[in-house]
C-alpha cells in the first residue's frame, strides 16, 4: 500500500508514539441514551461557511466542527472520547471496538470488535468492513481507494504498515514504528458501509452516506442545512431527539439573530459582548476549559520571526488578560505559554508572558529593530474554534503597533487555510498564520514541534525539545510523561515559537428548552442524551 514518505520519516525519527508494555482497554456497559422518550428538533447554527462533507473523514475539511456535528453523528470510530462528563479531560473509551491491546513493542495492535452492530443500510459491521475502509484510506491498489480521504487520515494512520482480519470480529493493525496513540487517533477514523460504498462509488457515497452512528441523513441542501434523524437501532441506544438540523452561519451577528428569532435553538460561539444579554433573556451560555489554544504560528525561518527576541517582544506586547475579560467577556483565558490550561502538561510556573510593552520595546532594540519591524499574517475570517478572529486580530495589530511591530493581514477562508496548513506551510506565503489548534491528542506535540516533522509549520528546530519528546517515547507512566512534555513546553514557550494569545472556553448558547446536554472538556460533543422540550 502507498504511504507518505515524509510522514514515514517523521514517525521513524520519533518514538513519541511508543508504548513498551501491553495495553488493554475493556468494554464498559453500553449506554442507555435511548431509554427515555424522544424529544423535539435541535437546530444548530454552526460557525462553518458550508455544510461539512458527508463522506467519513471528509467532514474534517471544516475543522473539528465538521467532526463534531457530522462525522461523530453519522459514523463511529473504533474508539471515541468519553463525552458524557464535564469534569476531566476525556479518556479514550470503546466504540466499535470493545477492547484493544498492544504487543510489548507497541507496534502490533489487536482490536476486538463490537458484536451485533449494523450499518444503517443493514450491512453487518465486522472485521472485513474495517479492512475494506482501511483499504479505502491507505491502499492505492484497492478498487475503493480514495486519495482525498487518504490525505486527511495521513496524520492519524501514517504509521500503519499492514492490517488483517484475524477472525470475523478481530482486527490486527501493525505499525512501522511503535504507535501508542493509535487508539486515540482512531477516534476520528470513521467507517462507512462497504455495501453502500461499492454501490454508490466514492463520489456517490458522499451524497448517500451510510454509517453506524447515532444519526443518519434525511436531506441536505448545500449552503443552507443538513437534516438528520435518529438511528433507532444505534448500538449505544437511540438518540432522544426526533430530528437534528445543522445550519452553516459563519457570521456571528447573524448567528445571534437566528438564536433570538428562534430560527435555531443552539449556536456555536456567540458574540462575547452579547453573552450577558443572552443570559438575561433566558438563554443558556455554556463554557468549559478544554485543550485548545488560539495562537499565531511564526515562520521562524524568515524575517522578522527568525529572531527569538522579536518573537518574545511580540509576546510581551499583547494584553491577553484584557482581551479575555473585556473583548471576549470571560469566554477565554489568557494563554501565557504554549500549553492550554486543560492539559496534563500545564504548569503555572511557565506562564511567563505578562503584558510588558516596555520590555517588548527593549527586546526589539536588542534585536536591531529600534525603529520597528514589519510582518504579514494570514488570518481566518471565521471557522471552528476561531471565536471572533477579525476583532481579536485587530486588537493584536493595535497593541503590536504600539511597540513598533507593524502587522498587515491577509484574510483567508477557513477551509482554504486548513488545506494549506495541513500541507505544512504558512498559508499564502505570509510570515505567520493565526489558527485555532488542539492538544487533545498527544501526537500533536511531535507533529507541531519536532524538527523533522513536515507539519512543523513554524520550522522550529531545538535539539533539547527533540530530546525531551523522544525520551517521552519510552516513558509509560503518564505523570512522568507529562513532566517531559512540561520540559519541552518550557523551552518552546521561552523560544516564543508562537504568539500565545488565549485559551477559549468553547462557548455555545442555546434556548432554555434544550435539555440533557453535557459540556465536555473537548472539541467534540455527545448529542444522544440531548432533547428539546415543546
């Protein structure tokens, strides 16, 4: 099967995904989401500019919002995150696999599949269907291979060397190098019905998707809405909703108006200055810390960001506290370092970038830019996790300008930004990019900061960081591993690889009659227990 040679080099050069002892996850008792009566129509106003693609992982073309509201509703992975609680960073738990284990090297994984699951067209889910879908992602000689899907799962499945149906309900996956994060990565590797894919072809399946998920498509009108209905035979209990409708509303003011008028009863990211009034009007506004940061990523290979003092100056020049409390009305927290607050590697001792314009000016002077410096930044106009990017970036532009860093912006549509960014470059040839990012999967550390990674968009190269991340490969204990990530993070923060701005709290607003929803510490959500009263 084909593989991306650059990704192979990354995974071969790091052992960040290693496990040196066998790991076993045991199935919990299936949920009872369908035990209660059904309940109403949930209409969600998304930040996306269009309905996400419906073909398995293509939903990710609209970022995690696409996975959240389309991928995770129509499909399942072998694993998923525990989203039915709000107190801790979600663990990886069973989904289409009930348990899994690794050999002593962490290179051979065995997944035991859930018996009795069917795709919504009646096709049984089994080991052959897993192999069929993995061929579609990875095997260029397979008749169902889809290059577009393969490019999107290259990060998650880049280590895989082979996969085999051991028996009807067991799959074995062998990786080129130890890959301890495979169970986590499999949360967003979805499985479609082999019957439907064969019948409709790769292009047609995207119009008539068939998964095992809690919902299935009733109708779709591009640019307007996607209507889904419950999968009443869902293996974890049928959702309580009668209907789920997604509407793409990228403009935040329009989303607010849609909520107030009753056109929708749930919106992603309400305009922060409207939160007090929304709450006063009886709407619920939910927030929670989660593993997310909103930074600028500097291209450290080009001027002016090739100078660490300029990067540090930028970090001292911005007032994160005021942005969080005033502009964002408490829907975000200051990011004074690279690690988000809701991450096991976070330590307050590394919160080094207080607001200090005087120090910023001194650092610019020491870097030889006493008269100021210019830079260009690619910024999104909207998109998953980006909050209100235009006003936020205008505030940063103003504050940086006051210390002598003159910034020019080049706006870009979210999906286009993601395509270039995941190709390993700063979009449109600018010197930095503003983008929302998640640390939820540990592999993010290696992919973003290891010098040999093609997804190290900053072009960052620090041997001490490489050493810490590599050492984490042989560290099985999670607390000890977190300390190694802390070690790397301290250096990454000191080197000011990014402009660390805020950690948002994933705010969403909904009508008072939306019930049963739990706001997790995650990008993702579980909608099976949600219902809408009359």
